[in-house]
C-alpha cells in the first residue's frame, strides 16, 4: 500500500465516480480503476459498490476513509515539518468565509514571499470551516469569531462592523423587518447575529432565503428582493454609488472579529508559521500611524 493509492481512494470516495476522480487528479480512468483494484486486493476486501450512477463505499470502505484521512494528513504534515525553514514548500490548504476584506492583500503578500508553497483556498461558512480544521481537512481558516473551541488556536485578523443593507427604497428599520432575509446556509456567523436581532425584536416569522454566492446576495438586495447583514467594508462601494441603503444596528449585534484558526495540537509547520506571520504583519501595517513629510 502506498500513499498515492490512498489519495486515489480518498478522491473516489469524495467524488463518487471514477470519471470525476480522474478529472480531479488529472489521471486516465484506467489508472484510477487499477489503483482501486490493487488496494482492494492488498486489503482483501471490497471497498466500493459499483452501480450505474457511480460508486458508493462499502462498510469496510467507510472504515478505511477514516484511516486514510489521518494517514494522508500526517504525511502532508511530515513533509511540511521536514522542509527548509528559510524556503517553505509543499501544500497549504486554507478555508475562508467570503467576506474577508483583507484576504487578497494577505494572499498576495504570502504568495510573493513564498513561491514554492502550493496554496489552495476553499470557501464556506464559519461552522463548517471550524469542523474542517478540526478534522484535518484544512490547515487553517479565516472565520468569524464565535465561542472558542478548546482544540483551536485563533489569531486576530481584523475588527469590523456589520451593517444591515437594503435597496434604496427602504428607509427605516421598521420597513426592513418585513423583508425577506437573504443569507448563506446554517452555520454562517453573520446570519446568526442578525437572527439574534430579529428574536430580540420579537420578530419570529421572518422569511429566510438561502443563497450560495455573496455576489448574488448583494445584487438581489440591490434590486429589492430582500435584506442582508454584511461587513460594512464589503459594501462601501455599493453604498457610495447609491446602489443600496445602509442601516446600522447596536454594537451588540454589529461588532465582529475576523480570526484565523488552526488546530492547537498540530505541529506549527513552516508554511503555516509564515502564513500567520503574514497575517500579523498585515494587521500591524493597518495600525501604523500616518506620517507626513514637510518641505
């Protein structure tokens, strides 16, 4: 058994078909099939049930998924631990919520300084990203600060204000209370904050419409489909162009911290250490006072 066979097995298990796994790994389908058959022969057990719609895991296959995730994660971590301290390399898999305004700046600086790191970025909501970090699926993630999990360490990225936004036609909070709430799925920290405000206002029958894209939510708000709760920095340009109307809520609901989380029990590899350094440098530069030169 080798690591590549386990990676192929894990990909087929996640994708559900040989075709999708081959495309993801850039392999020919026959290579995928032969590796799965080889693994089944070595373990003397059937790992997948084959059917017309794809492949599903057998009970033995489900057991192997748990072990292969841990083995591949440890192998990846080992590679990072043994790499050069001066020139980190290898994979770095980071998750993020969609509205981290400083993310492009951080990624650009990190990519420029450490060009041998293969950085992958995945988007999601706070709760799911926390689970992915805890389950070794991600090296770290940018999330909204909630109750701190004891197995996670956090690093402050920035502090922001959430604002309630609507179309220009709605001028007061009273008008907004009857509008549909456009948001991401359960587990979104912004959604949880606004739902708390609704309940504190004794509004229990508000309509929720879930979307998968932040851009779609913003454009839908602009045309009057409903309202949403987002960082003020993410919609400043839309507000300046009078595309939306901004409504402020009390600090209890609107002040948030964006943090970067990682596993507390994971070895601090060079790739992740340099990534945290980049985050902290970015935050430090934002706090530096402006200096003015005089002729």
